[in-house]
């Protein structure tokens, strides 16, 4: 009652979702104002109208349990036979992430893969039909679940998805408040529940009493301030006390009664229950709403049949609600009243009892952990349980694991046999939480305290991994060398030697890294250890690729990647594959790169962490070099969405800045470069992409008219290096720009030096792109248009369309200066056509200006310009995605068909909706169908 306006809004949003345009709504109000009732009635109405409905309510006791709320809402545990949910549950367990250094941001580290999997599940469910999620008590939702909801709410515009959440008012700086109040492309509605007005209060009282309220009851009700729960509990309490006097037309309260506080009314309901029922309810209040009847029976030591009788009595009294397998109080205030009535020491004991019962029943370690964290655990039970469950808990909920392991170390006996095991798991939990310095210190302390030989190697690896991950390869190298003692097992020594080579490479000592890697390769071959062999081959491949990029470098990388994932950590295998992709990209082996990326899509999505942004960066670079800049931007958007300020976000934003400068969008490029992380990570894979921010900055300098600064920065980097990597090796692809700028500044000697470097690289690799760079450098130096046209031929076959268009412009200018104006005009037209296809507005303007200066204007035909709106604005990939949308495919299904990431498909769908000015997938499907009927399938070029 009194919520007709809110129900009408939710009904309208359900209609929109049924029509294919998703919506998000948030119902906000103080306790007792009817949020839960609004959600329940809206859910029932949505289900009657044909929407799939999933419901969930966050629990206060589960705030520390990652994904607890959203997992329950999506029914991951209730539907084990559902293959889609089983896949998500597998990712949630996190076996592929165990022992991998975590990120400072959980969303960028261990959680990224699970968030991606859950979004994919929701999109698959939406493909079956419009879906509605009704989510109550969001103020208690765990942060990981809120992160999933953030992504879902941002994508409702492209899915038949209705998300309705409810929460109490929270801090304006909180995650939940940001979720409900931030603007979401016009598809977000905020419903702030106000107290019932006088008319609604009168109607509610009449409904509860069976007739109109008399004057004393109306005056008493005024003290409830329009709170429906308060009013309902008031009438119920008055009825139990037989304090309502009914006449023919009115019901009034007997004289002498005053309005008690709401909490007193709530507890009044409990007075009439038997002591044994109250005792069971108090235990249930401690166990929380995730408790099942079977678990409660174990905790109170009652036969299930007797417990069901007690539950039935509680339901009849209006304390519990019948929600099937799980117990649920009619209102959280009732649970709080019962919980607060239990002394703290008794609560701790009950939590401990619950933990023991859940552990005996084989419950998920997170459920056991939540009770151990809220109770006073027995040292013996805690330590014994952690010995068997710490690894599983760390992969799924590293923060919970760390808290319990810290307690266990405080309670345990350092001289006990299992104490070293606790130390190991504690350091691993710190590592997984991204507390790298702390993990390193913990492991070092354990090593210094006469470690058990069985754990020493594992502790040393934690020191090495933590030091390396936090940007100290020097410390990691020292520890690896210290571990190579004669008494160390042979395989362990080989692995340490291989990782020493990795550290040396990260420190920029390529010569020593190569020598150590070669020795490790031989030793690993002899020992038959694939893990060490893979590490050695990786270093040898990377070193050779930098120094002499050729077929042998690629073959070394292929040998490393061919080692089966079963013989090494999944994260190591994924890293080897992604490294191979980047070799393929640089040598213009595009088909090999695409094939490898297609095979990596699912492993990367399951591993998460830094591998997700690395994967998207690799896809973006492949698309950028091929001239598919909109596809590159889609990959960049997905990569940046993997967890925010990851080290690889520098490279991703730099590529976006490069495209923005080429397209004449200088403010956007400046914004991307301003957003770059100031800290540069020289120890991990991010160091190999530090040339990208340099390139973007130099191009922006030229766009600002400061060619001298651009040349100075490039020349210095070429001679001094980028980070720890030699500039002449990492910046070989920039030699044509160096030659061009050097000649513009009269620096003939250095121009020749840069051209010689380009030639050496081409001689080593024989790659078309490298040959094109060598021809272009020589053509610029000698002023020979024929050499420049050879460069064009190489670039086109690579393909590198941007480079080809620049070489065409160079050749056209030289031909014009020789008086061959018609030939120059033909080349200019070709260059401008290429620039137009990529949307390279700035490059086209520069080419036109250069050729105008030598009396050449473009031909009479008009170049097809890149339209930003309408069907013609869609890229080839976007049209493919649109066709699959028309077939009713979900984003995960389209991703599988096109061998791209689900998140990238989502970005493409959003782009299609924007370009076509549409609001739903239904409209996309209708447009595709219309075009197919009117003139065959939509064009693909």
C-alpha cells in the first residue's frame, strides 16, 4: 500500500526489458519502509509476464566472502548439472590462480576472471529470454558481488536484462551508493522510498484492522512516522495483547496504551514463543540466512523432524518465512533482535559450533571461514582445518584466508610439526592478496628460522616471486642464486637457474641472461623438466628477438609454447603463448597470431589477473597494425575494463592515444596520456611495451608543432634505451621516423646511422614490415621514389596500411619535385584513400598539405570518408557481430564464433547501438533482417 507509483515504474521497466531494452532500478529507503515487499511484488509480476526471474538477498555475515551474494542469486550451487553454471563455478574455485602474485586491486587480480565468467553467464541467460535480477539488502553485499553488478548495470542497455536492487541509505562515497546513483546512459532509475502519507497510513491501518482506525489508534500511528513495518508490528502486538477494541465501523486502541519503540515491537512478537523455539531461533540468527535446515539441525543437535516442527511454529508466529531450503527471518530487524539477545561469548561458541558442523558436512571453505572469523575458534580445530583447506580458501577468498592464517600463527605452537605449513600458507595468502613486500618478508623470516627442508624451496620461491612482482628483479636474482646450493634437488636447482635468466633479462643484462638461459636449457633437457625448459627458452627467444628478430627467435618461442600446460603452472603457459603472439605480430605473421589468440581466449578468461589486459593489448596491436583501428579501440576498452590501474594500462592507453592523434583528436590523446600511471614497471611484461607511451608522446609533440622536441626524445631513447631495454633493439620500427626527422633538422649523419640500423634488422628477419622500413629509410636518404615504392609493396603485403600510406606520400612528393605531377597525384589519391579508411584525418591533412606545396592536388574522385553514424559507419567486425545478434546469439556465443573475447563483443554491441541510434538487440536484429530482405546479406566491406 502506498507504493503504487513505484510499482508502476518497475512495471514500465519490465515492459522495456521484454521489448529488448534492459533497465536498472534501485529502491532506496530506511529499514521498514517496504523495500523488500516492493521487490517481491515486482518479481512476482515480472515472472507472471514471462521474464526469467532470479532473486537474492545479501547477508551481513557474508560481507567478507567474495561473490557470496551474486553466486547465490545466480544459483551456482543449486544447479550443479547446468554446464554453464558449472563452468563459472570452476573459475570461481580459482585453481589456475593459486600461487600467482595478486594485484593491489582485487578486481584487477584474482577476481577479474570470476567477474568475467559471471557476466558471461548472465548474457547467456539473457539469450534464452528476458531476465530480471531482484537483489535485496545491497548495503551488505560483498565488494566482489558489487563489482559484478557494476558491470551488469553498465551493460543493461544492450541486453534484455532488468536489474532491480534495494538498499538502505549508505555513505555517498560507498560502492553501493555509486552503483545506484551514477548515471548509466539513461537506463538507470532511482526510486527513493518516502514514508507513507496520511491517506496510505489510514488505508494500511484499515487493512490490518479490518475497519477504519479510530482516533486514538490514528494518533498512536502518527508516531510510526509512516513506516509500514512499524505500523504492521504495532497492530500485531496490540492484537496479541487484545488491546484493539472493534466497533461496527472503527477499530481503536484501548485507553492507556502508548507507542513502544519499533525494536520493542519486534521483540514483542517473540514473547509468546516457547523457550526451546527461541533457543533454536537464536542459533539461527547467529548462523545467518545462508544456513540450511540440515545445518541448523546439526548445530542445535535436534532430529530434523523435531526441528521442522519448531520452524513451523516460528513461521506461524511471523518470525520466519518459508523460502524452501534456506532459513529466512521475516525481517532483518527480527534477526538482529535475536542476535543481540545472545551474549557475545555464546555467539562465539555458536559460530565455532557452526564452523565444525559445516566442515564435517564438507561445506565450501568460505562458509566455514565466515563462522571462524565471527567466532572464537579452537586453536586445534582452526589449525587442523586450515592444514586441509587453506589452499582452496586462498584461491577463492585470499583475504579471509589471510585473516584466519594470521590468527592461527598467533595461536599455534612454533615448535609444532605443522607450524611451517601454516607459515607457508600465510605467505601464499599475502602473495595472493597483492601484499608483495609482506609476503616476501614473511617468507624470508621463515627461511631464517631453521626451516623444514621440505618447505624451504617453496618459501624461497615465494620470496623470488614476490620480489620480482614488486619490481625488484635484483632481489629475486640474489635469492635464486642463493638457492642453487649443492644440497638442493637437481630439478629445483635447474628451475632456479632458469628464473635467474629471467631476472637478468629484466635487469637488462641480455648477454648474461642468454648465457644462463643456455645452461639452464641444457640442464632442463637433461633433467626432463618442462617448467625450467620453458623459462629458459622464453628468455632465449626474447633475447634473440630483440637482437636479431628472425625465424630462429620464433622457433625458440614456439618450442616453449609447445610444452603442454599440464607440465607447468597454467599462468606460465598462458604467458608463453602471449609472448609468442607478440613475436608473430612484429614479424607480420598475422594468421599465426590470430590462431594463437583464438586458442588462448578461454584459458586467459579463466586465469584472469594481468593476462586479461595483456591478451587485449596483443589483440589491439594486431588490429592497429592491420589498420583496423575501431577493432583496436574495442580491445583497448575491454583491456582497461579488466581492473583499472593495471601496469599494462599504460600501454593500452598509449595505443588509444596514438589512434586519437592520427584521427585528429588531440584533446582525447592528451587525456589518455595524462591518465597514464606515473610508475613504470620495468620488471614485468609491461616493460616491453614502454615504447608505446614514448611513441604516443612523440606523435603528440609533432601534432603540437614541436618537431624538434619529438626528434630529441626519439633520438635520446634510440641511443639510451627505453627502461632497461636497448633503444636500438626495441625502437627499430621507428627508424623511418628518425630518418625523416633527422633530415628535416639537417642531421644527415644520424639519418644514415638510423637507416643502417633499419637495414640490419631487415637483413636478420627478412620480414616484410622490416624490409619496408629499410627501403623507406634508404628512399628518404637518397630521394629515390623507386625505393619508396618498394617499401609500399612490402608494407601492403605485410599488411601495414598506415606505413604504406606514408611511404606513398613520400614517393608522391619526390615525383612531384621531379615534375611527374600526374604520377604524384595517383599516389596521393591512394594514400588519402588509405588514410580515409582508417579515419586518419591528421595524416590525410598532412599529406594534402605536403603535396599542395609542390603543386599537386588530389584527383577529381572523392574518397569515401569514414562515417560516424548509420550502417555505413559499422566496421567489418561490427557487421559480423550484428549478424550474429540477429541470429539470437548471446555475447559469449558470438565470442566463440568470432574467436574474440566476450567483453570485446560487448564493446562492439554498444558501438553498434550508438552508431545506429538504437536501444536494443531487437532493433539490431530487425535492421539486419530488413537489409537481408531488401538486398541480400549486409555488405562485409
